[in-house]
C-alpha cells in the first residue's frame, strides 16, 4: 500500500540466486514481441508466495518473474524458487527492492506487483493495449477489494478518484512502464515511504499515465489486521498531508502509528 519497509535491515550486497535448476527461459514473447518482467518485492510472505506465483504463472505465463526478498526469516525466498525466474536478495526497503529487481530484469516492460493481489484474465493484453499509445508514459490497474463490507467500496472508489485528483497511485495498483523510461527516470526514489507515489508523479511528468479496463483484486488482510475504518481514514489522511507538502519523515512516523499492526510496528 502506501508504506515501504519501515524497519530497514542493515545494508547488504544484492545477490541473485537461481531457482531450482537452470533459469527458466520464456520462449513466447508477450504483447506482440515485447517481453514483460514482473518484479515482486517481498518480506516474510511464506504463506502467500507460492500460491501467488502459481497464479501469476497461470495468468501471465509469458512473463519473466523476479522475486526480490528483503531479508525474510520465514523461508519466503526458498518457497519462491520453483516458480520464479530469479530470486534477488537485498535490504528491506520496497523502493530499493524494486530497483534491484528492475536492474536484474530482461524485459522491455517492467510491471511491479505486490504479493497479495489477484491478476485479471488477459492482463498482458491490457498492458500491451495501454502502452500501445506513444503518448502514454506508463499505466496501472484499478483495484477492487472484496464485495463486502461497504467500507471496501468506499476505499477502492476513494483510491481511484482521489488518485486522479491528486495525481497519486500506490504500489498495489500494479504500476507498469517501459524499461527505458524507468531507467531514464532513475527508478523509484529510495525513500522509506511514498516511493510508489513519487515514482507515479515522475511518470506523469513524462506523459499520460493510463489505467486499464480490468482490475486487480487486492487482499483485505491489512484492513483485517489494522481495522477497516481506521486504515481507510489513515490512508486518506496521509495522502492529503503528502499532497500538502508535509515532510516524508512525518508521514513515515504517522504511517507506523496508524497503518501497521501492533506486531509490525
């Protein structure tokens, strides 16, 4: 969502480890010859990583999948080896992880995904259609939370229309762009929070950032851990303060106090 890794680990050199056997070669190109690389930053996601990667392989079999582990201690990286093309290890910070994954990627298009989303059918066609317009700098998917309770409708609608008004999108929207532009922009700003929003605004300055017709289904686990209404209001407050120019160090403090479960503070 809004926050990157709050409790950063000590810096360590990024290392790439191959999965079980040789690196998987994707023989079928995506989107009319354009190769898409999916980059997934993770930290202690043992319960989700394998079913998520299996799901990605089913919905987007032509892609390269790079899992970037931020120093998990629950075996996340080992569980990902069977399904990912590369496992990359670096320090825990979502911006750092995504930048390291982008450097390891081979694709012409970079697609950044969180581990707790469900991809729509024909998602690669959606990306190809969106980037087919030369005036489009990048794109994202609208999100959908479960059908009930009502507060979820408020949340995903607020995220969309407030995002249009404030020119903001968070990482759970599955931001994607051409690799060359990503490199020209210097990647994600390596901040402790709002790195996805900062990058989205950088994209916006280079052209239109379009949303697809299909939606990503986002897990409500954060809302269940923190509280549905509390998290919705906290996200809204942080977005408003960010748009008003409040320093990131203040937003980081507020995020840690309002958007994290007690065990992760």
